[in-house]
């Protein structure tokens, strides 16, 4: 499959490297307004600083890794030319843009996938496998947390300032949490929550958001996305069942599984740690793990384009619902009401 890459920044460079690791994929064009940056990741492929000229190049799909307010233009342009799209998260900076992207993919019968790469991290895979195997019984509730210690973690203003960012903590690390909530709940149709801008005081960019998400069967998830986790970066997903629980967290990466034969029975504990990942990240940084997940996403994206069902890769509907959930928390904050989300079409 011939891929074009939109955006040659830090994540775009990792995406390019992930493509080069695939035997059935080829990087054939790179677009960035900075042609020097594009050339650094292109490895000899043609480079463009004009989007229209880039989209006219011979290719089958594009990977979009630009600021979120630019995703819609590149995605819709790609669909109109018959190309498939793998888009970096968040899928767009607004719900309306996300909806237009989904509609364009549907209109042109093309694949739209979203890079929620935490689905591919080993600590999340462990949770998914335990739940799917029935090790904790019927799911009763989910807890999700993710955060870091503030704005110094960002390399550019657009990553945390409206309107380009689309929001604050909910559109940053929180967008992964929204997707993971849906990944384990099956769907999210009710949202209530509170967001605040009390610390950094950036209009429209919340530094904390706490919420409850509910699926159509009444199973709930609690959610907290924050930029004031003063202890530093951390993310955790916990799924509780009628006969146990399973937890995954990062960083460092680890898992805990508690299994019981009955709610009152003895607990069997399994702890899994990942010393090889800890060592590799210490030597090569966290990007070494992200790169592995990007490689898996590319493989699943190609499979999705080929018509394979059941891959872990998030589709456009998942990307859209994550935007709708963030918007619902904002609406709930303003109104004090629970927000109902209609089933996705």
C-alpha cells in the first residue's frame, strides 16, 4: 500500500519510521509547510509544501499527523481523491469537523481510522484480554485516570491553546481515556461531568475534567483527565467485574489481575511488570514504545482497508464519539445536567 504522510513533526517522523518497517507499505510522499522537515523524514520520497499538489501524487492512503484543526481539510481532500485515511488523535478540533470527516469517508466509501494507540500498549492489551476471557465475570464498572504536571510538557502553543487544540486536558491525554472508556463499555450514551480552568486559566482549555460515562446497559465509568498531576505523567484503566478486577497503568507499565470464584471467595492475584520496556524507554525514551504501537496500527489499518473485521484499530465513529463525549462534559458543566448522546449511525 502506498502511503502519503501529512505532517513531519515529532509524531509524523515516528509515523514515517513505522511505515518503513512494513514489508507491505511504502512511503511515497510527504507534505509539510516546512519542506526541510518533510525532507528529513521522506527518505527520498517526494516532498510537498502544497496540500493540493501532495494529494494529487499517486498513492492509496494518507496518514495525517498535523495539529487537529488541520485534520478536516486533509482528510476530506484525501477522501475526495479516493484515498483512505489514518488520522492522529484527536480526530478534529470540533465535533462538527469530526462529523464532516465521518460523512466524507462514508460518502466516498473510504476507510477512516483514528490513532488511539493506547489500545496497543501492553498494559491495555492485558486488560482487554482478561475482560474478553471472562476472568472477572460480568463488567460492573470502569475507572479511568490520566494526567501530567502541566504546560511545560508541550512543545508548541497549539497543543494546549484554543482554538487549534480544541480544548484542554480532555483533548490531550483525556481523549485517550474517552476512547478507552468506550473500548470497555461498548458505547457511551450518557455523560455528566465538571471541568475547570482554575490553575492555568486558559479560556476553553480545561486543566481538569471529571465525569461519569454510562453505556446503554447502565454500566458506568468514572473519568478524570488532568494537567495538575504534580507527581508527573500517569495513566490507568481499571475494569471491575462481579468476580474480580483488572488494572493496567503506565508509566511505569504494570498490570494487576484479581480473580475470584465468587464475590465472597478467595482472591487469586496476578501481577505483571515490564522490565524490558522500562529499560528500553530509559535508554531510548517513551517514543520507542509509541513506535511499536504505530507499527501495529499500520498493520491493522492495512487489514481494515482489505476488509478484515475485528482489528483493534479505532475507526472514525470512535474518533467522533470521543469528541462528542468531551463536548458533553463541557455542556454538562455549563448546564448542570446529564447529557444524552444518541447512538452513532
